[in-house]
C-alpha cells in the first residue's frame, strides 16, 4: 500500500493509497528557497529596477502627488506586511506623507476585504493609511482609460488618477492568463465588472486547450491585460511594480522591480521552469492538492484546472483541500442531480451545448463566469471529480457534479470502485495550486 505525504496548512497530510495503485510521479514545484536577507534584497531592488526609473527617482518627482499602492487580497498568501514595511519606508523617506497614500486591494470581483483581513495583510499601515477594496459594481467609481480590442477598459478612478501606482504582487501560474502578477493587479484587479467580464471572455473558445503556464506574449488574456496597462501608463501617470516568486514556505525567493511587463516576463520564465512539470505518462488517477491556494472552495478549484491535463480521459481526479473559509462568498447554485447524474447529463448533452444553455438561462454568467462554467463542464465531461474537504463535508455543502468526502480514504475507495479495482498509475501534484503539467507536443 503506497504512502505519500502532502502539505496541509502548517502540517502534512499522510495518504495511504489502495493496493492496486502505483505512484508514477510526484509533481512538486522546484522553486529555490528565499534567502535569509530577502528584505534587504528587496530594499536594494527598489532602486535597481530591471527596466525603467528607480523608485526613489519616481518618488522625488512626485513628492507632492498622490501614491496608490495596489496589493493582493486575503485569497493570496504573500508576507505582505514585511514587503509593505520596506516599500513604505522608501516612500516615507522620500518625503511623501501618509495622507498622500492610498491602498487599493486588487479584489476584482472577489468579496471586499474585511477590517480584520486588512489588519492582517497591512499591519500597522491599515490604521495609518486609508484602504479600500475594488468597488467592481459601482460604475461611478471608474474612468474610461482606453479600448483594447473588444475590451472597454474602465479603471478604478483613484488608481487611474494617482501620480504614481506601486503594484506589489507575486507571479504564479494562472489558469487563464498564463501567469498572475504584473498589470493583472489592475486588470481585472482594479477594473469595473464590465471590463472584468470582457477580459475573461477572451479565454472562452470552442476548443479545450491549456492556458495555464502559456507564454505571456501568446496568451490572449495576458496580451489584453498588458496592453491596457501600457495604455494607462502612456498618460501623465506611471506604474512601478514590485514582483516576486514565492518559495515553498511562502517567502519571496527572487524579486523583479520597475516597469510591469519586463519584470513580469522575466519572472514568468523562471516560474515556468520551477512550476511546470513534464508528465511521465497520462495518469489513471490524478491526486491534486490545492495547497497553497486552499483557503476557500473557489481558490481550491484552481488546482483542478491547473493539473487536469495530466490525467487520462476517464481518470478520476481527486482534489484535496482544507477550505478553512468554506464557500466564503461563493454562491453555489441549487442543483437537483447527484454528482454521477450530473456527469451523465454533461456526457449526454456535451459540454458546449450544455454551457450555451446555461449561459442563456443565467445571463449574468456570460461575463467572467463563462470561462469557468465551460472549463468545469469540459472537465466533468472528461473526468469524474472527487473533493476531499472535511470542512465542507461537515457543513453538508454540495457542488454540482462533484462528490465531497470527509477523508482521503473514502475518496480513494470511491475512485477505486470507479476503476473496477484495477491497477492504476497515480500522479500526485502536492502543490496543485501553483503547479501544472507542461503540454507535450
């Protein structure tokens, strides 16, 4: 009976697999560890950017202007307090007063950040500097900043009109934009819901193809994001970015600062090397752990989207997630069918026809949710999904097409039954939230 251990919060989850199963591959990210002096390295990087002017020069030219810091929300796990301490030290040293500074959490359409979460993410700065979440539903809070193809770009007013924007973000694999970070903190992070929806529709096509880990220069959503950001910076204001990769402990292992696109592309290349895993063979069973994006169900599902291409057709995909925040703000639709009957319906009607029907019946999903609905239906059409989540199981939560289990052993038994007790090659993504299979041509 093969055993394996995967990260589970600050601990580890021990897994005992059924006897007929053989572990063929454990796909772990190969990110180098953060140096002990990473905060000092960050301080040096602020004024030694890879491209563009140093932060101290930008601040000196805007000493009487307004500065906007664009930061991640509670769904991300960077040590933002420590990073912000270094950045604000530089800003204040330049003579910028706290009343000239604002903080915008790049929540996109995520729920607003709570007071407790802001205090945890910002530390002392939460009380000293006004902060807010992206007000995605309030059209009056946005200004038009240009047109990128079919996307009308509406940017949060205070972000758009700031004399200097400082983006602080990690770069990691993203299921639709290829890699997160960079100008993505603005679009969709600080954009109106109409812009958010239009950006996500760029990834909706009739063919099922892997977008996670794709080259930023050939990813339709990322190209639009970068064009919108460049358009904004072509005006009287400018953006300085602090971007980084996180190691297995969640600490910054390498920084890239300065102009958004060059810094992002450099880190995306390094991220691809560290987080892209070449699969040995299609897996008969895929076990994907949502770590480190396992705080709620919405974020947890990303590990399925990231890694599903490593599974053979018909192979059970088993997702492991702590989901400490449960469903969080996720509105789960009422659904009368069991997981097995849902999958039968998807296989009978086909994911494209069923997806089009869902879009017609629920028009509000035609925006940013359309990509995720189609992705979910395509996944269900190809593979059965089993979710191990003690929190959700205890709450009695249900999700269309997904079986929810309290313990890994129960999910393994169900998957073994689906396979008829036959031998199975197992691939394990221990950190599926930030890892993906490299497509084989």
